């Protein structure tokens, strides 16, 4: 039963009785106007009558009073008028029965409405750099993108995950120059990206004293651009080593991609875009460079070609956007990139629009804040960086130590430590609104009592434990009136809100809404658990509380999956 729609229908029926001569709103308009009061003492739903005042030529108070007297639905315990609002109180037993029945009947599909069927979303996320190790600065783009990928698929979208590799630019010439000067094949083969990073850091340090090294780096990059066999062989080898290193981290995080087409992939796809800009009269020369003037839209010019003819990020991103539309015919294209690139994407979307591509409005920059670690800023260039695989292994080790202390007899400790440790890192990253900066700290991330991943996972494990102990217990005749207390109702209400939370998370590209929901549901269930014994003697009460516990387990597990966190059954 969709209570929101049911309440909206009751309001419309009452309107027809009380205001038969008036032009009445549509059902969707009424349902959209319904509010959920902050305090359940004010009702489960509230309908503000102020917007009807002009159409009905009556005061909101009179409208609310008239409607309240005309509503007598079986699923409502009462409807009352309060200062221009019409407040609805749903019968508690009916509410619990319908919400839990729907959730358990639909199972893992609960909350999905297939609204994305026939639509395609392209998600650009993670976008690691070649010849650099995967560090904590890439955590947000990777996990926000992964969650949005899963959420869209949950709603029936065809999702295409793109890892737009950073595999172009002068830095790769510098890497080759450093390798030719100080590196050797066996050391890089044995140490992988670690050795490449050492070479990169050394190059930048020595270039401070010897600026001519930068010219050497630029010369090697020119060789890559020109297709020099030696330069390409080293460059492609660096890419394969980097991806092999990154794949270990992606596997730990449970993240996959459908495409690894990076910047270099678009080398032969930029010229048609440049020519299209020229044909449409959008290219202008400025100090030898080619630009698109965006002054009329309050932005600096979009630089398309440097004075030496070299292409830039903008050139490649224009080619990538066109390629993705041509290849995937997307209905939505999301770029999960840090907020510092906000201007770049506003320029990109505006240039696409000026080129006559109406699908430019389907492109969205999903911005997020910066990540620091224990208060420290990160810089690969300076060698100050926290590598993500190191962080994940530390999290697993710390989780294992906590498990050894709290649950020494637990089976599969290593597996649970992996789930909890990695889950703690991911959950911490996705907990706050994505635009906020994050300072990762161990004390907060691995806290089993706070608003954290381990806390939610432990709650899921608790629900599993209750259900294991009740295995074989009959739940065929539940007494849903036993779920009329405030603690049970808080849990039921959150389960009912789950579909709306997921829909909002997709529409706003905001996984933190799901993460925070996990905490809210875990907290509500734990209060219920402490206030209401589940395995009571009375069979109807026991059955109802077991069904509620089963629904919590199911919804928590699904919510955690959608943000990329596993749900252990024992902790």
C-alpha cells in the first residue's frame, strides 16, 4: 500500500464532497504537496491548505476544517485540522503490516521502480593517473562513482562506467626522462609503480636545481606524440604496470569499469571537434592560442589549442563527450570530479551547447570535496601521499585487532576483518554530503559505536543473529498491533521511506543520503531491540517482531550494497 497516494486520494475525495464546484488539483499535485512532520505527534503526513486558499476562496483554516470532517478511511486512526494544516495519523497496526509486507514481498527489489528502463547513463569516475599509485585522493571519485553506478542500475538504467585514465601530458615525458637517467627495467618490473613514483619525485627535486631537465621531459613527451617507437614502448609499459597495480585496489573495493578509455584514446578524435568549432565560427585567436570566448556567460575563455598547437584537457574532454554520445547515446552523462574543476566543466558544457549539441544539458558535473589524512594535505609531487592499498590494509589490520579483542571466538576473522576494515573506509568517505572536504581519521572511521560503517555492519549482524536463533519459528500469524509502540514505528517509518531516499539519491547524485539512512535505520533498530524483546512467548507478538527484524536485515544489506559496503552476518 502506497500510503502517500492513499492519503492524497482521501484528500481529493474529501475535496469533491466539500468543494464540488471548485476546479480541483491533480492527484500528483496533492501527493507532491504532502509533508512528513518532524514530530510524529503531529501526524504521519501533513497537507498544507494554504495553496488552495486562492482557488477555493477560503482561508486555509476553513479548508482544513472542512476536509477533516469529510475523511473517514479505515487505514487512518484520525485526520485533524491544525492551523491550516490537515494532519493524518495512520493506524499503527495497518501501517506496520502494509510496509513490512511490501518490503519483504519485494525482497532485494524493494525500492526500485524501473524508472530508468530504456535509458543510459555514462559515469566518468576514478580516473587514476598512469605512473602514479592509487592514493586516498582518488577515494571519493571512485566510491561516489561506484555508488551512483549501482544506484542507477538498481533503477533499471543501463550504466556505463568509464575510467578516464590520466595518460597524457608532459609529466609522462618527465617520467621517461627520469627512467632513462636513473631507472632500470628490472627494478621497475619488481617494484612497479612505487619505483616510478620515486623516479618522478626525484625528477622534480633535481629539476629545481637543473631546470634544463624540464626541457628533456618535454622532448620525450613530443616523442610520444609523434609516435616514436621507444617512447611509446616505455609509455605503454608504464600504463600496463599502473593498471595491474590499480586492479588490486579496485578488486578490494569491489569496483569495476566498462571502459578504460583515457586521454590518449582521444588523440585521433580531437581534430574533427576542432574543425567543427572552426566551421561554426567559435574559434578565435588570442596571443597565438585558439580559444572559445565565453565572456557573455561570465567565464574566462575556453582554451582549445595552445600557441604551439598543443591540445589541452578541454580539447580532449570535448572529443570524449562527443564520442560518448555517439557510442552510448546517453540520456545522462555524469563527471565525478573534484569541485576545483567546476569552472572547467561549466566551460565544457557551454562550449558543447554553443556547438549546437542539445544533449549538453544531459551532462552533469558531480563535484566533491578534497580528502586529507589525519589533518595532513596530500601531494604526489612532494612525495606526501597516502596510498589507498596501504590505507585499506591498515584498516583491515586495525579491524582484525578490534575483532580479536571484542569477539575472540568469531569464525572467519580474516574475512570479517576485510569486510569491516574496507567498509569503514568507504562508509567514512560517503557519509557526509559529497561537496564537503573530508579529513580521514582512524578513530572516527573504525568506531563501533558512532555513525560509522562498523556500527551499521554490527547492527546487520545483530539482526542476522536474532533470525538465526529464531530459525524454524512460525511467523505465519503476526499480530501487527504489537508494533504500535514508538520504537517499532520509527523502524517501520524508515523502511517505508527507503524507496524515496534511493530516488532522491539518484536524482541528486548524492550517495550520502543512503549512507545516512543506514545510520538512521541502525540506530532505530537498536533502540527497538533494547526496548522490545523479540523472542517473547506470545506467538503473534514474536512473529511481528521477527518480521520487522527480517525487513531491517534486508534493507540494511541492500542499502550497504548500494554504497559499496559489504554486510557481514557475524561480527
